[in-house]
C-alpha cells in the first residue's frame, strides 16, 4: 500500500488538511516539503510552545529574548553578550563526528547572526555506559567532531559535562552552547525589510546532505540498525574553514552597516531562512531557486529548498550596497549570490528564474508561525521505587572511587585558551573569561562566567523539583567563581511527546525552571527543545540542561578553584542532610542503576542566600578553595578536591554515611585559612547560613570519621584513570 506523500514527509492527515485550508487548494510536492520541515517538531515547537510561554523571559538588561537566533543581554561597558544552546542528538547517534561537528557550526552561526563574535563553546554531553562498545564509539566520535570543528574555526571549547548512563545507551545527547560578544550598537535581527531589497546567499554551495534532517532525524526515535542506515544521508557535513571565512565576512559586513537583516541556514535550510526573515519583517519574498549555487547535479527544487548544507547565511541588502557586499565577500573568499527579492504582500514565492515559472506560492507567515499548536495529553508516570527504610553501607570508600571520573581527556582534545580570555577553564565549578571589548580587545577589568548543568536522576524522580535543583546548582556554580547570574538558556531533552508521561515530565520541568528563575531573578533568554529522544520504544530520562551566564564585577585574580592546601580548615557552608533519595549512590545500590527514592527538599529562598553569601566570600578573597556539593554528594566533592590538590584531609562529625552521599542542594565545601575562619563564620551567621567545620586539610589520606579512609594516590588514580582506561580497554577489543 502506497504511503501518501504528506505522511512520508512527516505530516499528519490533519496537518495536511490545514495546509489545504491555508492555501485554498492542494499543495504541490515542493510546497508540502516546505511545510513538512517548517512544521516539524524541531522548527515549530508544536508540542512545547504552549508550555514554554510560562518561562520568565524579561529583565531590564535583556536586549533580545526567545524567538531570535540567540538571546542577547547587556553586560555593561557598551558590550552585549549573545548566548544560545542547541542540540544535535539524533545526527550524532547516526554519524557521531559530523553530527557533533555540524552542531558546533550551527551554534556558531546562531551567534554571529546577531552581530556577535563567538568567543566560547561549551559541550554538555550524555552517552551510554563506558562498558558498551557503541557508546564508546559515539563518545570518541562526538569529542573528535567538536574538537575538529571548534579548533579549526578558532573558537575555544572552554567547558561542559560528560555523563555516562544506561538511559542514553542508544540515544546520546550532544548539546552545544556558544557565547559571543558584540558592541551594543551592532545588534542585527533576522528579518527582511524594504521592498526591492535583495536576498543574498553567502557561503557554501548547496548539496543533498542534510535534506529533511529536522523532520527525519528530530521527529522520530531510533529503531533497528536498518532504519538508522536509512537515516544516515540526512546528517550534514561541515567545513570549519569555510565557517571561519563566513564569520569574518559577516562581521565585516555588519561593521560596515551593509546588512539590513541576516539569518543563518540551519534546520530547514533556505525554506526556514527565507520564510522567517520575510515573516518577521511583515513582507514577502521571491526566491529564484535556479540561482542557488549547487554542488550536485540534478537537484530538484524541493531538495534545494530543504537542504541543510552547512556554512550558509542569508543577508538582506539594498541594491545600492550590493557591489560593496560582493567586494567584501570576494576579499574573504566567500561565495555571494543574489537569490531573492523582498516583495509586498507577505507571499513567499519560489521561482525558476525571476521571470520564470512559479514553483511554490505560500504565505511566508504560514510556514513561520502558523504551525499547529498541540496541547498534548499529560499523565504522571508511575512513581519510582522507594529506598528501603534501613540501608547499610558495604564499602563507602569503594563507592566513592567508583563515582569519580575526571573528564580531562575530553577537554584535552579542545583548545580552551584561544583568544587568551580563559581565566578558569575546564574542571572548575564554572568557566571564567576576561570581559574584553569585542572590537578593540581592551579589557574592562570584569569577567564573564559560564556553567552548564543537568541531572537526569533528579528529574526522573521529580521533574519539577529536579529541574529547580539543576538551576540552583548552576547558580551555586557561578557563586563559587564570584559571579552573579544575568541569563539562562536551556536545552530540554525529552522522549516521545506522543507519550503523555513525557509531556507531563516536560510541563513539570518547565514549571520547576520557571520557579527557580523567578526566585533568582534570572531571565530565560532562549533555548531548544529536543523531543523524540527514544530508542526501541524506550524514552530517555528527562534531561533538561541549563546554561547560565554570569558577570564578575571585579576580576583582579583567578577564582579559588577546586583545591585546598595543607593546614586549611575545611568547612561545609549550607544545610546538612543525609537524605539519599534520587542520589547516584541510591541508584547504584537500590535501583540497579535506575533513579530511586524521593527528591531532597529545596528551599529556594535559602539557596539564594547561600549563593549570595558564597559569592561575597569569593569576591572578598576569604576562601582558599571551594566546590559545590551536587552529583555524588559530599563524598564526590571531597574526592575531587583531594584529587585536584594532591592533599588529603582528616574530617569528622558525620551523622552517618548518608551525609556522604546525599545530594541535597544549597551546599559548598570551602577551604579557609585559619586566619580567615572567624570572619567566614561571622558572615555566615549574619546571613543566616549554616556553617559546619568539618576538619583540616593535610596528609596523604582522606579520612572521614570511620566511614572513609583512602590514600590520596588511590583517589587521584580513580579520578584520573576512569575515562582513559575505559576507552583504552575498548580499543583493544
């Protein structure tokens, strides 16, 4: 039985009927293909828009919020910061190297489309277990793709995360964040204006790579190997050297004020760029599909219009400025071709030559903002199992060693010192960058801080509370480097939205994020929703990932870092807890690796006070080292400080092993010189923040009561060796 064309393109019967209603006639193949990519989940957010509107998005310093290519905030000194996070999960599962590489390329274009020079990348990554050969193959391919593209294009990858868990065994998460800077007066939006102005296609020729990527890859899960092989042609192929030339050409054009509007060609390719720029500007556009430079013969118009070939931009320029635009592009060896004209009336017409046959004629806004809006059914999943009332540790020391994993191998593949901006790079609580003027390079004496955070176990147990905890962790990470938050972006990685349990998880996560952002006065300036993260009918655990940008008002020294020194007093700032619900320890011992138990309580008001107090202690140089308590609990925090310092500690006062592995928030471990301890205690008391003196750093062992007694060398070996040894062992088989 033949499948109707609209279904083969990913459109439902009802959506096809809506298209007929909009056009007043049956659409042709090209028009159907254009609607299919623009009405895909990836482009239209048709399952999530009804929920996303509940997020707080405004603040006096927000210049551009959600809906544009990137969020933009004013960070002072006539400088604005553009920030965006995106996912390339499905392409990376099929072709790890190219999927990750083109994810980097796409996020870079989102940033310089706004007129910003990209200055930093971050990569929150999720893979299957390290003992799984395919997961290792994906991990190595993804890391190679990010490093190959980012290093070549000349933008440093300064941090991120690596998490390995069974829930991602066949559906990795490859999220990429980019930060850029621009003079506030250079901000450009992705909209067309001025009837008679020209649409100029910049960059690479168009090929068949990536055709239908947003509808084929981002709107379905994974099945058997044969299905995955069929999807392989939908993965784009990147060229970082072309991207570098494109960045420089576009920023030169923007500096010269030669561009009316500009838009990158990512998901849905030319269809997206032309319809969105026209719709945002309230105008129409005629596009000559025969003028588009092609790299393959015999391409059909629907292929040209939906190809997601990389390293392409669409610029709107006046006829008077065309020669100057072409001259600058020639200087940077960037191809520039007039392919369209801005028209009245709001119609997007695809033509075979400007005077030739009309191949498609649709309202531009119907592609951009008339996609169906689904308020899908919500159903709370069955609760996760409880933790037994009485749990006994077998080997807390062994448990700690098993939880430690240094991701230095990953970060060593990236150049994180490009531009010489990086003050605190991979491995700290947050990245710290010098804030320089994007054009003159003059230092402001201030800094920017970045962190990315996520925790699938917390969110599987309670997506609302878990997401609030993720945002809270990000806030505390910024506080540990002396930064105050100014903007949040999110990458919402969830399973199949046609499953009511998944939509309930998404809705709850958004409400948890909203509550935390309101409590911390932090606007959400952009994000990405990645759905259909499932394989063989199994949804991934809900994994909202947040990227948080902060400002350091005075950067005259590096942050304390995740270290302590011989003789330092070791203190816990924040409330004590022994609740093991949703912890990694509980999953390992009572959930067969799956999340179990109830989420610890989170007091958002107290958390904000802890963060502000911590930030002030860092800014006033009262701490010799600091690290937040999160995944793995206090034990992992202590273990990482030991491994990075090469110095042990003798600590006491635990009420039981639960205090070691509980993951309740609002806590940091700080190293304090004896001379500063009284002042630190005084400030915490004045703020109403609990403080506990745990003991003193020093020696060659980590000792905690009678619960832990480990050689520093054993802790360091476990921390450094886990990832390289797993990859090396896999390479021998």
